[in-house]
């Protein structure tokens, strides 16, 4: 099917913009541009309501990190979800993904702890992966502090989906049970060759030159492109991984690798529900205010995650 008409209008506006491509500038400019595209365009009426939020610090791989706790309405205890934002490991923060964390909190009825991990190139691979794992260990050990019970989830979009998968693999190996994982168009095989990277290389928000720019800043000097901390798809044993909801978008260069990871999990005996949302583009999870179809996909996805978390 064609690109959703509301998102097509957004893409047309982006193509007519005078802004230079992100990959032509420094990371600082990319971060400012991304912040303006997300938080800067979000009106107060579009902020998803939750019961409360609290800014805290959590331990990371090399010191404390900023984090934000989102609590849902209702009587607990609730599942606790460690959330990692997208942005190619180079851009994005608590603010750009505030509404995404709110959606998961409200619609999955879970306490969400969003972690502001270190970004590249200032902190290249494996810094983000280390931060994700260390912070998730701490979140798992402090669930009662947040009003949570023994149910633990991990979630993330794009590069954050990569980190969520890394956390699920690592904590499972350490013996920490995870109830469910939500991987939203995850980046799980950076050096792989996929048809979607050719079909959707240009014109659909996330473009191949930008992906190369992200990867170059994050892991361009790392020789092992199949290191599971970088490419979770290449983990040698996915047996026992937590049940997963995997979401992809039709017009997304990351579509095929996300679906390949879902199939790899399924082949290892892991319960997986994978959904490709036709007409959608990369980033649609934060585009519900623009597209009713995107909003419906977000609500459906969070509902599936809720089902896994709450059993």
C-alpha cells in the first residue's frame, strides 16, 4: 500500500525544507534538529497523561545517568519497564522520547523508567550498551522502589530497540528473568544486507546516509560487526529469551532486520508477535498526533505489550 497520507504530507514538507541533511552536520546540530522536530512541535494537549513523573539518576557504565520514572493511573503494584530511546546512539534524550514513554506507561499500565544513556561520538560503542545493561540491572533490583512487582519488561525503539534486545540477552544470561520485551523497529544487524535497506534507502525519514552517519559515530572503529552487543541478531543462543512484541514499518530501511530477529527468536522457541504496519515509516511511534493510523498502531502495540506484561 502507499505511504499513509498524513505521513506522506510530513515527508513532503521535510523534502521542501531548507535544513541540510543531518548527516552533513555535527552531532550537536543533529541533536538540536531532532529535539525541535519532536518536543518543539508537541503542544500541551498532545502530551499523553500519566499519574506522575519523577526525574532520578541511575547507575551507568561510567557513572550516574539521568532517568525519568513514569507511573500509571490505578492501584499497583505494576510491572516495571526499562525503556531506551532511539536516535542512532547519537541523538535523542529523555525529552525527545517523553511521549513514547508516556504511551507505554499509560497503555501498557506499567511503571516506565526511561534511561538517558551516553551518546556517541563522545561515548562510542560499547558505552550505550554498557549503560543500558548496568541501568537495567539496577532497575531490576529496585522495582519495589517504583511500586513494581516481580514483572520486568524492556522496551525501546530503533537504536533503543537494539539496547533493549542487548539487555534482554545479557540479563537472561545472568539469571534475571524478564517478563516481556517490546522492540519497535529495532536496529539489530547494522552490517547486514537487506532488501528494505535498498527499497527504503531514500525519502522515508530515516535514510541510508543517516544510518551510515549514526553507525560511523557509534561503532565505526569497532572491527567485529557481529558482536552481539552491537548486532543482537548474531547472538549464538537465543533460547529462553523473554516473549517479544516486535514492530516494523513497511517503508523503513530497518524493516527486514527487525523481522529477521523476530524469526530468529521464534526459531529458538521464543513466543513472538511480530507486526509490520503497512503505510508506516520509521519513527511512526511518535507520529500519532499527525496520523490516526499511526496512533492506532501505537495503541495496538502497547496493548499487545500489556498482555505479555500482565499475563
